[in-house]
C-alpha cells in the first residue's frame, strides 16, 4: 500500500493505492496505518484525474478502484458510479436500484463508509426532500462538490 497527498479546492486529500487500484481517499488527516509514502504511477494518474475534475474538465473517472467493502456496499457504490455528473438521487432511489426498497438507512450507512469519496460520488446522494444529508468530509464540502458540478455540467 502506498499513499500520497495533494492540495485541492476542498483542502488536502490523501490518496491510498495498492497494486490493483485506488483504495481510499481521505479528507485532511493523513492515514495513520503503516504504508509507504510513495508516488506511484497509479497515484499520479489519480491526482491528474482529480485535478481535471476540480478544474471542471473531467466528469467521469477511469481509474481502477478497489474499495474495501461488503457485497451490499459494493452494489451501492456501483450504483453511485452510475449517477450522472451534476445530478443527484435520493437515498430511497439508490435503495430501490440496489434491490432493497426499504433500505434507505443501509444505503446511508454504505455512503458513510465510502472509502473513495469524490470518485465514487456519494456526494450526489441527497435526502428525499432535497436536503443535503451528511457527508464524510462535511456537508459544506458536499455542497461545494454539488455546486461545482452544477456550474460545470454544461461546459465541455
């Protein structure tokens, strides 16, 4: 496992990767587990794609992801990856899409444990009433990401 950090418009991000893909993105605080601070090709590719996203030039990521997740969480994350840039869906929409129509809280729990925020866009999931509910990086970062995507949605 390797880690590196980058500055972004929403603060410092730590990116963790293994040999197979990106494992985690952490807001602000350096991951404490023992791993080598090394900038691998995969980490460089991830930083480039994140920079492109933050500059409004990238809407989809095409980097290998290996989130540590349960089968249910993986179904939720796969569904999150299908939410188009600049759009949102409710926790209920996601629960229905993953075959658990009454599982809004379970979807919320999976979002809360999303190890690769931004790339797996849990920020695009909102309350049924349109409210911004929870986000690992804080609701202000969730709002920033949604506003950023809305502002760049129609630009090429």
